[in-house]
C-alpha cells in the first residue's frame, strides 16, 4: 500500500492532546473519524481523528491521545494518508506525482523540473527550478497542457520560465 504525505504536526496545543497540523493535501484528509498515519521507523502507525478545529494551522485531536504527554512524541512528524487512485477525479493529481517531473514546452524542449506544488489564493502553482532559480507555473488548463507519467507539457509564454 502506498502512502502520501498529507500534513505535518507542528506543535502541541493545550494540555488535552491537541496538536497543530499543517495541512498539505488538497483532499479532505483531516475530518472526524478519518484515519491518518505517522511513520515510526519503517512502520506506519494509525491515528484516528477525534476532532478537527478549522484554524490555520488545523487543530487536531486523535482518539486515545487525550494528554499533552501522549502527543509530544508526534511533534515534527509527517502525517500520511493511504494513497488510493479512486480518490482522484479526472485531471486531479497527487502532489507527489507532480514533484520531480521534468517540464517540457509545446516545442518539446525541456525547460525545468517541478520541485514543489503550492496553493495560493489564486490557485495551485508548480514550483519549477530553471537554471537554479525558482519560477511559478499556474497549474491550470491555460498553461499545463498535459501531465504524462514521465513529464509535464506546458504552454510556455514569454517570461513564464
């Protein structure tokens, strides 16, 4: 089974086992009753979400971890969700599937590599590295023409990369 990073536990919040979680998933991974995981050695340890308070970052509590002493060991850990292709609709992608892909323009020239995906109020952006500099490419149908298994094809306009 594959797992994707969907967040990171930043710090504890209060004394009742709540933690602040930076959500890095487009999917609703953090909701009451959902299962997420953290990595302990080579093992994925299951956590069932007890409650989520909508804040930035999220404030999350887990079933059975109702004391600050029980969640302190989780601080700094990445949170994972099981990766299931059925979660994706047409033209939806896991961030981890995009990161690392080479970016080619409409003429077939390699222009960059995707090093991250970020979400801004205006939408999602591919963070591309071009000659040691970071450039943002809007992740929409106007600029991203195709996402293939081995590359991303963009419509490059002057000044984009």
